[in-house]
């Protein structure tokens, strides 16, 4: 999932200051899972902004709505009959959601309330960990489903750096050494021979320097 963290209230207040009618829009998918942009967080942010306005004697009308997904037209369409009623949309979607809404309503002011952070997993309650950098050439099949690009501090493809201690990364003693994990898993499976091959560095040209990446599948067209 995509993770995000809510911007500081002071920054959000500054963004919404020129507007009197604001719709706070959450997203019920990734950012709900990481407790930054779902229905609950929409309610908390809207309440904080209302309270703040009341304490400062400002009149603002703040409403709330959470879409199932903020990056898919079928769900964004729920805003079609509402958007003209507001001066600004304060989105708690990820960067993709904010931009998707803005593409559909280019005249509207769409403001980001989150800082989109990374692709990751929910490790435990209250803990999310990055585990993919969307390199476009997934090698989890040879690295025992441990991503060395994301989980090795040095992004090494051909074995450990030699600095790990007690199975932890030398760059952060609280983080498991990705290469220790890779080797242990491959060893258990009897697949250490996968590491005999020399793997070239990641080809970042797939990810960078060509503008936004696209996935186009004719079999999914209607
Ligand atoms: S190799 Fe790592 S960064 Fe690349 S797609 Fe796979 S998990 Fe993501
Ligand atoms: S200690 Fe392990 S995870 Fe950390 S940089 Fe070295 S090989 Fe990578």
C-alpha cells in the first residue's frame, strides 16, 4: 500500500486560510490502512479545523466525505455534484489521489493534507515499513522475497557489505540486515546457488528520466 503522514496542522491551516467552504475528503484504501487519511482521520482533521476557526472567531463551513478510492474515476465521480459547493477540497488521499481528483476537476482547488511517504506494509499496529521502491524490474524471485533495493541500506545486489552484527544492519541496529534474511531464507530452501550469479545494478532508467510511468493493458480496456 501507499503510506502517508498527515501534514502538521499549522501547515494545513495556512493552506486553507483563504477558503470559507472546505470539503475534507478522505480515501478508504491505503491511507485508511495506515491511519492517515481514512474516515476517522477526516473526522479528526475536520474537527480540529472547525475548533481552530471557532477559537479564532473565523466563520468556516467544513464538511467531510471519504471516497472508497481517491485515485479511481468511478469513486471520484461522487464529487461531481458537490464540488461546485466548495471553495477548496482538502484531500487526505496520497499524491496520486490528489492529482487524480485535480485532473477530473481542473477548475477546483485541491489541497494535499498528507505527505505521501512510501510503498510498504503494516508490520504491526502502529508500525508501517517501506518494502518496495517500485523499481520496475522486480527481483524478489531471486532474493527470497526480500527487496535489497529497499531493505538493504546500501541497496546491494551481490551479497552483504560485511558490516552487519547479530543479524542487524550496520546502518541501523534496529533494522534486520536484508542480506542476512536473504541468505538465511535461501539456505533453508537449499537455493543458495541463486547467489552464484552476478546481478547487475538496478536499471533506474525504467523509473527515472522519462516522466511519469504508465501501465497500458489492452485487455483491460472497455
Ligand atoms: S525489486 Fe524491490 S523495488 Fe523493485 S519492484 Fe521488487 S520489491 Fe519493488
Ligand atoms: S548490514 Fe546488511 S542491510 Fe545493512 S547495508 Fe550491510 S548488507 Fe545491507
